[in-house]
C-alpha cells in the first residue's frame, strides 16, 4: 500500500491551516505557496475534504477555507479516509472470495487484518493539533495573514 499525493498534500494543507490560520479563513493561494502545492490540485483535494466534512468555505475578500472542527478533533486517519477512501493494506484483507481466492482458508489474512488495525489506530491517534505542537517544537515560524492585521 502506498498513499497518494492527495493524502500527503491534504494533510500538509490542513496542518498549514491549523498552524498558520487557526480559526481564521485560509486562502488556497497562501497554503499553496507555503506548502509548494499546485493551487489547482489543492482545490481538487479540498473538494474531497469538504465532502468529508473536514472543511467549509466562504466566498469573498475575507473568505477562504476553515476547518469544521478543532485541530485536536481532526486525526490523520480522517484526512486519509477523506482523500483515499477505505484504507486497506492488501485486497485479500477483506476475507471474502472477491478479495482472496483462498477465502477463510488463508492464514495470512490475520496478519494483514492486524496490521491494518494497528495502522488505523496509530493514524487515528495523531491529530492536527499534535502536528502543530511538533512544528512549534521544531521552531517553525507561523506566517500571519495580512488580510486580518490592522495597524494603528
């Protein structure tokens, strides 16, 4: 199993939003620039993330995308499932004739099922908030959005 760029870029984009924008709307052009992801591709990924209920959008000069939940409530697994669909290490993990010609006689299915279970548990235990904390520990600077800065 290999995750596609949709998962990797989707996670990077949501982390970027949580870290740099917080509760404020983030614009694709800014995320695209910081994460070096094509804005057109990011728009496609954001459609999947919106459909999964992880993002919402608002039009207009003060608009952009915002997270629908707090960063500590969005897991890496949420992002992977939104962009990839079902997460499965191998086709025969399902245990039926369509996935494996051996069906229930296949002893190795137990290995793949357990590996998938552990992967899902780990990915669901890591949140966007955890990634933000890691970024702070690494000294990653936040970029402030100038649309919302007022000078006196």
